[in-house]
C-alpha cells in the first residue's frame, strides 16, 4: 500500500493558525504563530479537539498532549507534525 | 483537592459517607442539579467530533465492541477521549463526568454524588446488557461509581466489576474490585502505615490492586495512559472470562514492591 505523502508544513501552519483563531473567536492577525500555545486561552477540550481534527485533516497521528502541555509555538508544532510519518 | 506530602491516603476520603443515604434532593437543589446537568451536556457536545457518540448521559466509544462495557465516571470530557484512543478496540467505553468542574466546593460535589450516581445508574439500566458491566472511576468522582456498583448489584442481582483509580473504598460492596494507584501518589494507601489489604477486605470479598509507576494527576498523559490502559484491559478481560478479579494479582509496575502488597488478594 502506498504511504500517504507527508503534510505540507505551510499548510499545517495555516490550518493551525485558523483553528486557534476560531477557537479563541479572534481574527487570525491576533494569533501569533511564533509564540508558545500557553499564551493563548485554550482549554483542554480545545487542545484535544485540535489534535483530533488535525489527525483527520492530514492523516497523521497526533497525540493530544502535544497541545495539552503546549510550550511550543504553532510553527514548532507544525514542524513536529510534518516529521511524523503519515498514518 | 491538593495532596499534602505527609497526609494519610485514607484521610482524603473521610468526607465521603460510609453509608448510602437515599435522601431526596429538595426543590432548590433539584433546580441547581438540573442546571449543572445542562452544562455537562453542553460541555459534552464540544468533544462529540472526537469519535464518541452521545447516548443519553453517556459519551460512548467502541459501542459495538465485543467486551463487557466499561461505564467510567471521569473528571472531564477530555479523559474519555484520551482513554478510548488506547483501550482495546473491542472494549466499549461509556463515559460520564462528575460535577467537580461545575461546583465550587468539595462538600457540594460530595453532596450531589448520590443523586448523580442514581441518574447515571438509571441511564445504565436502560441499556440491555446480557452480563454485568464494569463500573470505573478516577479519584474525586469515585464515590459515584461506588454507589452505582452497589445499587446495580441490588437492582440486577449481578455483580459488576468496580474499577477505581486513586480511591480507597468507603462502602461495603459485595462484588469484585480492582483498585489502581500511582506508586508515588499520596493517594496510594500502601505508602502509609494502615493495612490497606485488611481495610479493603472489610468492605469487599474480592479485591485486588495495581500500582502504576506514576504520580497523581498524570494518568491520562501520553506515557502513563498506555500503561493504565493495559491494567484496565487486563482487568476487564479477566472479569469478562470469570466474573471476578484475579486473586493472582496485585500487579506492581516497574519498581520495588510496596509494603503491604506481598499479601495475596482476598
């Protein structure tokens, strides 16, 4: 069976950016993709659902803890995800 | 609740009644509870896209799995989503949550537990189950599962497996019990002088224990949750085969056996 292609990093950053802005009910301009996720007012449900939706969208395994203990920025998260083999 | 460093694990649960009260709520309390139930339901809707389906009060995963279902009372809706990802795919999981996030005090939370247990039990009893289920819980909500297990046995005449994480029993339950603790946790009664095995034997005739190499609050994190799932899967599989919990356990994970754990379970 052919392995699905790895997701495009910029596309993942864009998706995460919009997802966080939507969860926070903010404009995307108000969400800095280079600051740690802990700076945003995301709760554990937001975090877990972001991981679940990201898995579905890009067919990559994403553990929710990536967002639950979020000392990483959206760009750093995207980098990690794009290194993960596709499901 | 905060775990003090030198506090006896048993003392965390002293406020939980040892007897069933069966006291109905007054009208104002019923109004408060209805409001909380509504908020719990709204909160559940936020995680429905994570693979679970809403069935009454429950968020259900792997509904068609072949194993006996687990009805687990969690602290929040994130925990069942995380646990369902690592449980055996044949293991149905019916998630429910306590009121802990919706009330201001521990005393209030305890005050509503009996009523909440009745509400969840009523929903459980509406589901056709050919064999008794597993009723599970973690930490502060444990009294809810304890009451549900006792009442299920009373009403159905079948013994469910009561599976608890970080809780020492408070009520007598004449059925199988599997108690799990973090080895480093202050809620682990085996770290303290009182005889935990003897204590449990006064309240149930078939108990066993599992000690995870983990601390309180870390059971649903990435590394520990897989090991927690192994304990749960094994206990569920054994109970499914035998209707009991294994007397060959206790199980102690990675590390020295704790004092008091050498004795075989009742």
